[in-house]
C-alpha cells in the first residue's frame, strides 16, 4: 500500500477536515495516576427536534388533549411528577433518577425570533448565536479558546462520534471526535503508519502535507495517552444494548479512569416525528432514559456523580397541535434536562408551558437557552459567560 492510499483508507483525511485537530501535543509525560479533580460537563444532543410536550406531558391541562386527540399520552399512563406534568411512560428509568434528586427539568427554553429549520436552529444552539447572527465557532469551542486553566490540554473536549460538531470548534482550538480509543490506538500503531511517519519527515516543511504529517504524529501520541489512561478502568455496570448507551458508557469510562477532559458531547438522532410519532418517539425516549439512568448510576457508584453535570437539549420543540399524519411539525420552545449530584433546584425548575397563550400555535419561551449555557459557564466551568457568549446572560439557580 502506498502513502496516498493509506491516508485515504485510514480516514485521517475526509471532506477536507482532519479526524483529530492539529493542535494536539505529545502527552507521554502525563502520569497515568494523576486523576481528574475538577468538574465534568456532558452535553447530550437530541437531533431532529424532540417533541417536548410528549416528553414532559402537561396532563393537567385540558388544552393538551384538545390539541392532540390521537397522539396525547393518556393521564393514567403518565409518570406523574406533580399535579400538572409527568414523564412519558417510556421514561420509567428516569423516575428513580428524579426521585433521587439527580434531575432538573427546565420548561419552555428557546430564543427570540426562532428558526424552524433543523440546520439553522441547530447552528444557533451549537454556536450560542442570535437568530440573525451567523457564527463559525461553537460555544464549547470558544470555551476552549478562552485559555481556561485546563484548556491547554488538547483533549479538554471529546465528542464520542466519528465527526466533530460545530459546538466543539473554536477559532484556535477544537475538541476531538473519538468513538473508540482502542481502535484509534491500533490505527496509529500500525507498522506501516509508524514506518511512514519515520520515513517521511521531509514532508513536515510542506504546507499541506506538513500539516497532515504533524497532525498524524501528534495523533499517535494522543491516542496512546487516551488509550493507556482509559484502559485501566473496567466498568462493572450493565448498560442497555444501544448505540446511545454505548456512547455514555465510553464517557463513563473516560471520567472514571481520570482522563483530563472537561466536556463530553454525545447525541441521539431520529426525533423528527412528522408521521406516526408515538412509536418512533417512544422508542427513542426509552433508549435515552435507559441509557441515561445506567450512566448516572455508574457515575454514582464510582463517586463521580458529584463532579459531573449532564445537560440535554434539542434544536427545537414541536407545534402544540398535532398534524394530520399522527405526528407533529417543527415548533419553537422546548424543555431541557439537567442531571447531576449537586443540583441546587431539583425537580421541575419553572412553570409548565402555558398552552392557552401561544404565539401563532407555538409555545412562548420563558428562558433563553443561553441563560442555561451562561449558568454552566459561570458556575460549573468557571469562566465569564460574557467572554464566551459575546454578551452577558443572567444565570439561573439550578446549580
């Protein structure tokens, strides 16, 4: 195999981007027993626009049943949390989590002048921009750029996936997309890979190839650190058999083994439920809830829940009234979930959606999503949210 074919086949170059960013530095000097003593953030993205009203159900409001005659969740099936709201019956695994005080539900989160395009609204949520503002860096990426105390390490942010989301891309620093540390380690220790790096050092001075070869050298070093650090931890927890649960299991392994990462990013897709919503969303909510419950219990067992905050978002909610296809169409405001062992206000954070006061059929947002981000930045990641979000947002009291 020649160099050109190897580079193409190993996937280090794809669509003009690199699998692992080039700013990574050799990491062999890091002691494997130097465990993380700071707080972790896990961001969970529900892609497609999850229907918040059939996730946290306002069973105490008759308007909900009037607007959703065939897809409303029956009151007797709701996992009731108070006299007004309860969880979808497929989220039974989170009942225990809620009762333990490890869960906060924030209602009606959105932003002014909402956009109903998946791509544009997701960009807004990932960059933390205004609806009429277009940014090329993500809110986590700008956190990495901020020279926070731990941001000098290239693995400060890891996305458990094959590609890196905009949220994780800064101007000068980026997170790492990494699905399987063992696989990356094997690839970077392939004899041909190592021989190629040794024999082609003259390419380091070339613009394009030089950038590539430097990245490959640094990737090899980083892959060794991540693999050698994370392999010391063997989870005893039982996780559901799903791709989403596997992502969370990987995150738990990284956290519990002491990997020096501040931010993790995972996702679950398929929430664009225009047709026959009940079964599709129900299956996804079960995957989400079962995986999340196993993850949180695993962290608790390993004394890491106190130092971990998990936040879940979707790019928008759905319209209040169902459509003619037993589904829902793109809406605006939505609920967010926050999980952790140090929540200040547990349970339901704010008032249920007002279904009698809509904006042309859509929920009105109570809280700007950047208030949630700002709270996390100020109170959990210890940076000034104005430096990351380009203006100051008032913080909330959930942590």
